[in-house]
C-alpha cells in the first residue's frame, strides 16, 4: 500500500549495544590506582538487528514496555546514538527529537533558545524572525520571552519545544512521550495539531504508553520487546500483541 | 528502495550564521550577565596587571623597561590561552544540548566558543594599543604581523581545546589537573618573568612551551617595533598544526560517542 511512497527513514541491520563496566574509571586517579585490576564488561544489547522502512508522511507509533528499547530506537533513528558496526540509518531530510526540554540550554532565555534551536534545524535568522511570534504565541509564553528557561516549569519548556517543532518544520519528528506531560488544555491543543493534517508530507514517530493516542493517529505501529522488533504493521494488531505480552 | 544522500544539506547553508549566533550568545553570557557588563572584561586584566606589577616591579624590582606594557601584552595572550583551553575542556558536556539531538557538527560548537573569546581578545588588544599610544611608545609597521600571530594562537588553542575536551570524556579529573598544568606553563612563560632570563636558564624553551614564542613575538611586533622572530614563528606554526591535527583526529574518532558517554 505504501510501495509508491518515498522512504523517509530506513534502518538496515541496526543493533545497539552498550558496554556496562562493572566499575567505572572515569578519572585518571581511578585508572592509576586500579591498573592491576581487571574490569568486567557487561554487554547489554538494547536493539537487536532491526530492519524497517518508514515512509514519508506516515505517522508511526512505537509501543512496548519499559526498557524494551523504544527510546534507544528513536535516538538511533534521530542520529543521537550511532548504531553498532554494520548497521545503517538512512534519513531523508531534517529531523527533530522531541522530549522534555531537549535541545535547550537552561542558561539561555526562551528567545535565545528559539533562535539556537531554529538555526540547528537549518532555518536562517530571517526565517526565524518571521515565525518567532507564532512560536511564542502557540506556546503561550508571550510574557516570558526574555526569561531564562531554567525558571520555567517543565510544562512551559515542553510547550516551547513543541511549538518550535511545529513552526520550524522539521521533516521528521520524533515525539518521545511528549503528550504525557503538560496541562490538559495544552495536550488538547497539541493533539489537535496532529488532526489538522499538520504532518502532511512530514513523518512523525510517536513513542507513547498511551495506546489510545497511537490507535487514534497512527496507521502503523512498531512493537518493541526486549530490544527486538516484535511486530511492525497495522496499529490495531500491534496493540493487541502488546496487550498479549502483559 | 535506495535514498539519495541528502544528509545535512539543509544544515550547511546557514552554518556561518549559526556559528556567529552562538558566539554572540556566549559572549553575552560571559560579560553581560553581571551588572558591570563589558567593564568586567577590562577590570579583570587590569587587576591582574596591578597585582603582578606590585609583585615584580615594586617588590622584586625587575629590570624590564616599560614593565606595565610588557605585562599587559603578555597577559592578553595568556588570558586567551587560559580561557580557551580551560573553557573548551568541558565543552562537549556543557554544550551537549546542541549536538545531542541534531546533526550539528561539533566543530561549529568549538568555533563559536573560540570566536566569542576572540571578541574579548580584540577588546583587550584595543586597550593595549591605547596604552601604547598614551605612553608614547606607539606602534610601527610591524603591527601588521598581528593577524598572523593571532591566527597561530587561535589554531594552537583550538587544537589543545579539542584534545582536552575529548580526553575529558574519559578522565573527568582533567578539570582539576589542567589548571595545575597551566600554572606550570605560566611560570615557564615570559608572562611576568624576563624572557631573556628564562631563555638563558632553560634552553630550547620555545620548543616545548608554545606560549614562550607567542608572547615573545607578540611583544616584538607591538611594544618593541620589531618583526617577529621567524624561527620561533615557524616553531609556533608547527606546534599549532600538530596540536590542531591531533585534536581534530581525536574529535573525529572519539567525539562520535560523546552523546552516549557524557
């Protein structure tokens, strides 16, 4: 059904493992004092050999239990984490990973963060000037433009980060549990955005524990379990399989 | 289905704009935060100047002529070195928010930071020039060598900063150790000590302490109205290229894992 559509993200043989050291020697002092001791390494594979194609304009849900690899998957897809050797992540366009307060410096004001963030997304200063008011307006932060965001509540930061994503027009959006926090009114406004076909021509990957939300907005869903991709396809079926796991 | 490599194409076209934006913000954070503002940029080197003047001219009676100018010209080089190397040590951790979730190149982050410190250097440099004219020493045509010296200093500190920040990922106590190393380098530099005395007591000092050459040549072209010592200039250039290359390679290899480790 998607065969004539363009691929937005492609993962080929993507695995991700983390080395967990029994003892961490993060200082020269520790290393020198423990030269003779062997350090045991535990390998934790967070993602196991994942292959998938996500098409342009799709809204894909990611579900799974805690620690199943959902967030690692989005981090690898967004480029924050490098996949292990042999794996390949191909992306078409700019991407933005959204979760609470990410990509912000708490020492900077809302205004500065909007400019820095917009610029890292590839916008020119002039373009940011044009959308600046809209971003602040949607986030309902008109009175706090020149306040350092370290004085913001988590909800305010989240609103700001959400508005930048909408107006900065990243091609691919990773929404990692961003509908979970924030007051009801804003949550409604945010989910309405999804309804307004705002994702048109863009790709959204939604990570959420709320299966209702994913059922409502996503045609396809990824079910992660213990680092493996258990199922990728029809959302209803993915949710059924997810519930069967519990 | 294969995809064309469109990676980063969007992010590249506004690179210079972004570096300048980040440099401006950092400069503002550095100086505009407190009420004294940019005045602080002036007060700091001047107070250091006063302290060293009392210690070395009033108490130890150094024989160096025009000692306050001698001190100040050394100090602004030293400040640049100290602020860049010390400031860049933790950069991958403090500026993580910039590269963690976007594909922004880390080199840009270093550049922005260095440029913001360079702005402070420019400010200090103009004060040195003012001093030179007030005292009647003035400058001659050799001042035109200053861009060359600044360029060498810039890449030298850039390289050292990249090396330190990558090592910092694995050795967190570098933040404590480096200021001590810097102290040693300071005492081996002609910052307040007479350059000739230093050279006669420690042979080949220009080879293992880049700051020796940087300060010597900087004084040559400003207060001494002389061309730089070209042998030292060559040594400094080699040092800058070496440090920069090592740092750049380290960043390429080790820097990839920065967002996971830090």
